[in-house]
C-alpha cells in the first residue's frame, strides 16, 4: 500500500479560502475603490474649485481624477509594451488584451490613491513603471510578485520625489485650511510626530490633533489632508464590507490589523498619561482614522499573492503588520508606517505560510504550542519596546525626526 505524506504544506483548501475567479475579484476591487476615487475628487478638486479657494483653477479641479486616469493608463501601457517586446504578443491589440488579462490597471489605480491629489503626474508614471515592470512583470507577471507592486512602486517614488510629495501636501493643506476654516500644518500625523518629538517625549494635545479638524467625526468622514485615497474612513469601511461580502478578501487581515494597532496605541496613550474620556480612547481612534491605515489594511495588506493563505497565517501576518506600523510610526523616521510595515512583513509570508499551515489532523502537539508561544513572545517584546521608546525619545533623534516631518503625510 502506497504511503501518503502528511507533512504540512501550506495547502490551499476550499475550506480555507473560497476560490473565485481572478477577473471577478479584480472587478470587485475596482468597484470598492470607485466611491473613494469620487470622494477624493470632490473634496480635493470640485469643492475647492466651486468655492474659489486659494486660486484653484480648472486644471486643479480635474487633477485628482486625472491622476487616477494617468495611473491606470500608465500601468496598462507599460505592461502592454512589455508583452509586445518580450512576450511576443504580435501586435498592439494582442498586447492590450494581455495587459487586460494581467489586470495591469490595478497597481496604477492604487498608486494614484496613495499619493497626494496635487502630486505631479510624472511621479505617478515613475511609480507605475517600477510597480508594473520591475516588481511585477520581471518577477513573472500576475501571481508571481513577492511584494505588492503598488506599494513598492510608491515606496520608491516617495524616496526619489520626497520634496515633490511634500510640496503637494503643502498646497493641499492651504486648500483644506480655507475649505474647513481651520489652521493646521501638513497632515494630522505630521502634527502628531512634531508634537511628540518637540519635547523629547511622547506628549500630545487633543486640541491640536483632533479639535482643529472639527473632531473625530470629521476625520472619519475624510475632511483632512493626506493622500487621495486615505481621506475617508467611512468609505474604506464600506469597501471592506463589500469585499468581504463578495468573498474577495478575508476579514481577518483588516480586523486583526486595525484591532491590534488600536490596542497598541491605547496602551501607549495610557502609559503616557494621555487624558480624555475612557482612558484617552480618542488617541487610538485618531491614529486609526488618520494616515493610510484603513486603506492599507483593506486594499493592500489583503493582496492575495503576498498574503498568507491559511486563516492562522492571515492573523499572524495582520498582527505583525500592526506591530511594525506602530514601531515605524511612533519611533521610526516615518510618521505613517503602513507602507513600510506591509512591505517588511511580506518578506516573511512564505515562512508564515509554512509555519501556520494546518496539520492534517486534530492533534495539537507541544511543538506547535511552543511555536505559537514564540510568536506571541516576539509580538509582546516588539510592542513593549515601542511603548518604552514612546516615553523617551533620545535627543539625538530629534533633529532627524524634524527633517522627516517636513515630508508630511503619506503611506
């Protein structure tokens, strides 16, 4: 009788992951993103134009929408040219069909949404080139990328064109100040970073961070400066519900990502005596509603190729995304941390997949318990380190942090 190996895979089973067509999945992602695109256009273009704010001209009114179109077209053109030059597509028509089947438009759409609405279009084109050609097609195309193409494209563009992105955020800030009749600097997270570093310890002020924006409800609705797609937490949640209902994404990654990050922020607030109702619960809420956390956890951390397949693997992945987001945001050089955290944890996706793959039986071994215990201890240690460092930022780091704060928001 032939023996069958029962070694852990990871194995992909229908009970672990409901299989749907890639075409339907990508189409649903676009549907979920459309309300975010329209809201970003309204708040960054249409309203400022018709209110005649800060000399916003007709091009400025169209620019948020044009940036999305440029991102989509750039990605499609780049991949079509690749198929034409290296995959022997034969002619332009066949190359465009191949690009369509490769869902080339998705990285460009997301790149446009995680950059500021006023950013120069060549920055988007640059990011799309690296996303679609370097980190997608050269790795083998759809399904073979080791990083989320949109995130890695953004990361490179943000490094090369940091000053252009900072300028775009500064221009948007003037528009938002006039639109909301407030006075702020850059983005909410850049204010948080500046507030905490200016005194050499993690000390923040609710009036400066929240009340100047009209309260948490305004931040939730999206009345704040930042990237085009990160503005409305409400629409991100609507997209989350839609994608989960359509079984495009698994609920575990966004829920455990956001939930773990919320708890870490709450602990930081309590340790640093941040005051407010219910032990300063406004502070973790503020951190959830600002920056690209909601957008990133729903539309980028759930990318099927770079996310673990098993349910337990998804939870481990999400928890460590949250841990490293907190680490990078509060004590690192970047006041957002979402992009860096997701890219970093993606490096360990194969290991997590192997680690968390289900045994082909009900037995829970001591070895398995020990492995999960090690993961838990690692999570606790990184969290404790983050909390400790927020209570005392070394003076030598202040100059570096101050320089980075000038870049403003982003992922």
